[in-house]
C-alpha cells in the first residue's frame, strides 16, 4: 500500500512537470510568457516582428526548427528597422524615420499644391466672370442682335449665320465648336455650316461632323509662304486634282448641302452622292473661255437627319473644290475658317473675286475676326502698317457682307521661353491689342479683349498651372477653350438681353 501511494505521487509530479513544460513552450511560440499578466506594457507585448531565420531541411527530409539561441538573439536585438517599425506602430502621428518624414513632406507639398491650384482657379474664374471686361462698342452688333431677336420671336423663320476667320485658335474648332453649341442651345440648331473640303491639314475637324478624302488631292492655302494663285474660295483653303476617282466625304446632320467649286477652262465634272444615292453631276468647265475664273455653288435639299455625302471626280480634268456646307432650315450656325499659323494679312491675299459670290450667298449676320497671336512676334511690325492692313480687311468684309456686324476677338495672353529661367510674359501682345481696339473704335466694330478676360498680362502662367492652357504657353486645352467660349457667349448674350425689347407674354406668364 505504501509503495502504491509512492508511485502515484511520483506520477502526479511527472504530470505536473509535463504540463508546466508544455505551457512554457506554447507561450514561447506565441510570443507571450506564461507569467505575463494583463498589466504588461504595450511595448513589451506588441513588439515589432523580427525576421524569420532561413529554414533548412534536416537529414531526415523534415524542416528543422531554428535554434533557441538564434531565436533569442533575434528577439532581443533591436535593429534599426525594428525601431523604425515599432515607432510607426506606436506613434503614427509623429514619424521620426527618414521615410516617414519624406512621406509627410510630400503629403504637405501635395496639399499646398492643391490649395494653390484652387486659389489660381478661383482667380481665373473671377476674371472670366467680371462684367466690366465684356464687349466693347456693343452697339456695333445691333444688326446681328436684330436677326437673333427675329429668330427668337419665330424659331423657324430663318438661319442666322456666324463665320469666324482666324489662326490656330480657330482652326482647332474647340473654341468655335463650343460657341456653336452654346448659340444653338439658345437659338436653335442651324447645322455645322461651312467647312473646308476633305481633310486639308492634320488635326482639322468640325465638331458634329466627320470627314475623309482620297490621297490624290493637292491642298492650296495652308502653306502660308506660298498660296499660289490665291483662288482658295471663301475660307482660304482649296483642294484640286486632275484625276478621275478622287473623292471627299462628309458625315453630318442637315437638311441641305452646298458644294463650292471653281469654274475654270476645261474643268472636269464631279458627282455628288448622299448615302450612295446620286444627287447630281456637276460640270466645272467655263462656257466662255474668255471670261475669268469664277466661284460657284451647287446646293440641294436633303431629308432631315444624318447623311454621308460624297463628292467624286469622274474624268481626267482639273477640279478645284472650295468648300462644303451643311445646314438646317433655321437656327444659328457658328462656322470656323481658321488656318494654323495665319496672320490677319492672309485674308487680303485670297481672291476677292472668288470670295465675293460665296460670302454673299452665305449672307452672314456676324463676321468674327480672330487674329493677333502670330503677328505679335513679327519683328518688322509697325503700328501704321498694321492699322492700315486691318482697316483694309474690315473694308473688304463690309463690301462682301454688307448686312453683317463685325466683332474682333483680340489675341490671348502668351509667354515665351526665357532660357533656363522658364517662361516670361510676352509684351508683344500689347501692341496688337492697342491697335485692334483703336481700329474698332474708328470703324464701328465691336471688340472683345480676350487677354483681359483671361486675367491680363502674364495670366497665361496661371492657365498653364491649372491645365487650362498647353505647355507651349500659347494654345489652350479643351477645358481652356471651353471656358473662353463660355465667357464670350455670356458677354454677347448680356449685351443682346440689354438690346432687345421684352417679348410679349401671355397673361399670368412669368419669366
């Protein structure tokens, strides 16, 4: 009996020792000592994890455990990486490592940049919304306003056509395209209006249309140092060929199509098709060889809706296309005739004989002249020569479009590269603005100082900063052109609302 009790006691002692050993090993694996209590400090319990030792396979094929010595050393050694990670865990709001400090600096710089951008945007928007910087000499737009008023009284009465001549700011048809949308939203959709035939230069487009052409055409008018005989039609660009099978196409919504072309000796013929249906075959040959070359226009009504128009040459003879136009029966058109790199003087190099019948047929209510960016850098520029040239342009417009009001859109602000110092505001725009404003006052034209609307001299830097202008500090992004178009439209409508007399309203109707 005594022996049995002794054996039982020894077994109990062995079991107790085994349980204690198991508890110690379990605690070591979990990172906790079995004697740790809930009051243990955070730094003692939530240590940063140490790197695990590389595991090797034992001779028996199994994975050997890391030695206790290695584990203890790794746990007790406080490396720089452990300190950094521990600091981030325990105090995320007060980073002390170089990495954390750099992140905080970048975050602060980003917030500062965003804040600066917002402040600049607010400043630019305030300038765009300043009423005192609107249309100068607005009474010169009375004839245009009267046509808009009649259209507003009877929305189906007639077309009010606007055509803008200009440089690359016009050629892109972003600024003019936005104005087209704004005018048509308020006064009715008159269609895309005039456009160059085909695809005469890279990037050419008229919003709301699609265009293409065969490769056999020669473009005249875009090489500004050589525009040949100047027979480029109303907008300054023409396409010519002497081969059969060349074509241009235009996709647009319209109720009518006009094809402008040159009548010349031994001129060839072309077919006009609408959605593969033949509309007409047109000869461009002169009936009397002794008469000078002339411009002509073929027009045809079409069913309302989308169309795919095609002009196709059908014989081996010279053909010169001067432009196309797609319109609806009523509303407003805002037409773009812009050429990259153009100066205002280019307008006077186009044949007035050809321009006259085409512009008379359009009978625009408003002609917009938007030049100045390129001539601002002309080293041979003089106020006297520029003023005389610009007056000749206005005189020609009044001969060719006697019913039209004239609006001159001044050049935007611009900056030039100043070596390694970056960009410097370009003062050459000053003289263009002064000369144009003076001429408009003398010749009773309306003037819109685009640079003042932007924010004045040096404002291009702000527009580039907020991504409303291109890095070349000359052209704008789509957003920038849209904002400028909105400002001009707002200024025009403000003057129009002041001009027109209140329309009669039904009893009880409110505005």
